[in-house]
C-alpha cells in the first residue's frame, strides 16, 4: 500500500528565479509621479526593489543537479500607473479625466532542462473606486497638487497584493 501511495504522490518541483523585468514608462505616462513641492516619485525603481524582496528565490545559476521537474521563474511588470484626476476643458465647460492606480504582472514558469514553458500567468490589480474618490476629493487632489495622489508606498502595497495573487495561482497549478 505504501508503494502505491508513493507512486501517485507528486513530487513538488524546485523553483529558481531567472529574471525580473519592469517595463519603463515614457515621460508623458509618468506624469502621475509629479508634485509641485514634493520630489518626484520613481515608481519603476520602487517596484523593481520590492519585486527583488518578494521573489527572494535562489537564482537559476545556482541550480545544480537539475531534475526533470525543476522550474525557472520569470516575472515581468508590464504596466503600472499611479492614480490621477485632471480637470480638462475650457471655462465654463469642464471635463474630468481620471485613471485609477493599476499594476499588471506577467510571469512564466519553465522547465530548466528543456526551457519549455510550463505555464504562464497574468494578474492585474487596481485600487478600489472608494479609495480613488476619497483621495481625489482631498485638498491635494482637488486644488493644490503639491504631491502625487499616490506614492511609492501605495504602489508597493498594490504590487504586494498582485504578487500574492500571482503566487497563489502558481501554487495551485503545481
């Protein structure tokens, strides 16, 4: 009986980190990082540093005695933005333009021995409407704009939520 259980029990693969990518944004798209008085936030640097801490796995170069089920992990942040509310228009007509903070992460697990893809994953995480409206209706959000509506800590929080969802998806498929 023990032999049968051992035969059907799946061995969990070892996972190694291959690469972390953060796609840079253009100058126009990074306008949500600016403020009048505060120094500009750098979401890209903050996201890259946080990803290194979250996916603290042994690097693929340290893999020795590669087994058939061992996997490599690639993680890419393909899109991110802070929130913004802008009043565009001419007097007396006003048109609000807004976007909520969002982060999109893709990952790929692949077999180390053959480099073939095991599975791909995608997670998109956004702030809630209530949080966005609450922040937009402050003095900073409506009038002064002396600092960005969302800062690096907010983006790190959003990134952490997205990464937790991503890890859960990956764990359920192993």
